[in-house]
């Protein structure tokens, strides 16, 4: 799930994984597809990132497996043919 963060220009990415996940991160075109670690709190993982206006593709990385956001029905196809979740800012 992705929603506006508490501070202006930030967005909060959260994921409640199925089963026992040890690590989770978010990666997208806003990170150069490099994973950004998420912290676990109350069974869910989360991280807040600054995002300027635009349309972004992203995925979660859970214990090394790339997965789309199960709480976001907006998706797109990347240049290499993968299906990714999409968030539009501003």
C-alpha cells in the first residue's frame, strides 16, 4: 500500500506479507531499482520516501522475491516486460 506521508512531498509504502517474512524493501524507478529497506512494526513493513510529482513504477522485495503491491490495483508494464505496481504523485 502507498499513501501520502506525514511530511509534505513524502509517501509511505507499507506491506503486510503473507506468512513469515524476514526482510522487505521497496524498489522502483524512483530508487534506480535499488531496494530501500523497510522496517517491521506490528507485523507490517514500512518506509517513507520523498517523491516529487510524477508517475512511478515499483515493487516490493520480500526475502529476495520481487512482488507487486497486493493493495494497489494500479500497475504497468516496464520496458523489459515485467508487471510493476504504479503510484502517481501530484
